[in-house]
């Protein structure tokens, strides 16, 4: 039986901290989407964010970009959808 991709992301850190994010669309399970998420998280780390917080914020930003891009998105749509997400955040 193959794995099932859905709209939730589970994260955990040493020491017992954990988080479940349910905001992403299942349609974001497309080739390259995880690479975009990794890039967002690494970008946050490069700006000095702590690892757990960078992961949590990155997952949230990634999910919001998916909502911004809409149905039928491909991974290449996500970076272009980030500026409106950041504008709403700030």
C-alpha cells in the first residue's frame, strides 16, 4: 500500500515540542513542492530563525502560498505566490 498525502504536516523537535499544521491543500502534493518548502525554511534559517520556528513558519508560509496560487498549482507557482502572503503578514 502506498503512502497517502494530505493537507496536514507534522513537525517535532528534540525535547518533545510538536506541531500539526492543517492549512495546506492536498493539491500541493506535486513534484517539487517539498523542494520549495525546504527553500523557504532554509531562507528563514539564513535570516537567523531558530530551526523549529523556521520549520513552523516555513510550513505556514508554504501552505498560505498554496492557497494564494489556487487549485491546479504546480511547484513553480509557489514562489510567485509568496509575496502576497508576506504582504498580508506584515
